[in-house]
C-alpha cells in the first residue's frame, strides 16, 4: 500500500504521537541537529565574508553602470 503524498511512510498514528511531544522535544532535537553541523573556522569565515562583499560590490557596480547606460540612451533618443 502506498502512502498518500501528504502522509509519511510511518503513518498517521506515529505522526500524531510525534506532534504531541511538545516544545521541549523540539528544542532538544534542534540542539542535537546543530551539533552535527560543520561550522566554518575563522579563516573560512573571513574568506567567505570577503567573497560575499566583493560579489555584492561588483554586482552593485554592474547595476549602476547598466542604469547609467540605459538612462543616457533614453535621453539621447528623447524618451526622458
């Protein structure tokens, strides 16, 4: 028998019990999952941050340049 698309393989009874476990179980499970995460070290964090800032700066410059070019073209043909 196949499970319905919105129903887990475990079945509705197990899911109902799981939902009743409460808020404390949610935080305990969240904490256990966060312990499995591989956190970046300081060197990786600095390099990822620098890469994000450089990317943001480059994209900002590209959008600004595109905006200026389109504005000039529109003023040359008399649309603005």
